[in-house]
C-alpha cells in the first residue's frame, strides 16, 4: 500500500539542491508527484508531495531528515490523498500599491466565510511610469458550497477601498 508524504524544505540556494532531494526520494522507493519551489532572498524553499510504499515510509522520512546535516531544514508530514474537501473553486487577483496588511485583510475575509486558500502567489514589482512598489497576488481558494458570494464581494470591495487596491473575484468553472 502506498502512503503520501508531504515535506517542506528550505536552505541556502545552490546548484544541485533539487537533485539531492529527488535522489533521496528515488533511492528510497518514493515517487515525486508534485511540488512548488522558489528562490527568495538567497534561500530556496519548497513543498513536495511524494508517494512511497508504507514499508519504506519511515526510512524515506529519516533519509530526508538526514539532509539537515547539509544545511537544509526539512519538515515531513504523512498525508491522506482523501483529505481533499469538496467545494467551489474561486480565483482572486489583487493588484495595487504595496502596503502592509493586504494579505492579512484578504485572508481574514476569506477565513470568516470558511474559505480555504489552496494556492497563492504574491510578488512585488515596480509600477510602470512611477516605479513605485506594486503588490500583485493571484490565489485559488476553495469555498464551501453554501458560501455567500455577495457577502464575500462586499467584504473584498471594502478592503479594496480601504487599501487602494483592485481585487477581482472569479468563480471557477
């Protein structure tokens, strides 16, 4: 029987880091299924989901933790593929002048309606013409079947007005 392991890692960015991780997974009978990785401020971080035979699970986790001696911080968690919650996919796009609190306020509005962030990407760029810091975020969220779209739109409109950002909301198809 196969089990899933989700692990996170962070360490100083360097060539060969992903190769170390993927070799460790493969050498212990694991299959790399999906991942998200990024370099930020000289650090390389990611989250990875692998599957492995239940008999090899503890050995793989131990081997991944062994990479900590090479400057990585690794956290492993067993996962059940059936943990996926049903609901509606909703997509958000946020853009505006950078200021503290944008992510906090939007995530607070989502949490109040029991809406789960599934995927989020944020970045800071320069606005054309002025070169002012421009915050941009894209997110996929999972809303319960019974969520109140009008209430969410009202809350996001209020946040957009308070913080001077644009927030677009689109239901998934």
